[in-house]
C-alpha cells in the first residue's frame, strides 16, 4: 500500500502508516519530501503524526530515486532510532520499507527492527 505512494519519484519521500492495536489502518501521512538522495525522517516528526492519529503501531516507507531498494547505512541507523523512540512512546515500529522501482526491501525482514 505504501510503495505506490513513493515509487518512481525524482526526490526521496517518506510516508508513515499509522495503525491501531489490531494493525488496522488509521491514516497515511506524508512525513517529508527531500532531495534526490536524502529525506528527513526525524522520530519527532514521525511519531507526532502517529500520536495525533492515536496509533499503536506504524510502518514507515521511503523511496530511493535511483530505483535501488538496497538500504543504506543511514537507512539502517534511522530505523534503529525510530524503533527505539517508538518503544519509549509505546508506538511500535513494525517495519521500514525502502522502495526502489519495481522492488522494495523490508528492514524488519533484514532484522534491523
């Protein structure tokens, strides 16, 4: 559901899906639109929107305009920061998807979350 929102863009874009306790969708928000090789994914911005939606869990996705869905070292680092912030707030980070074209990579499946 999130991949089509960010795939194929010429700039990196981050979106967040806020989910309730049964992981039903509450809202999808655009967190940021960045440059060709960077977007801003601050825990404060992501979890503000999640808390306002009453979320119990979130999934975050961002694209790589290069079409390479391989997570960077920065992608892994921000995923760990987001998971830690979510644990503190009681809003679980279920996954962070890196979207290329046409593929995507789940950082949860890679064991980063």
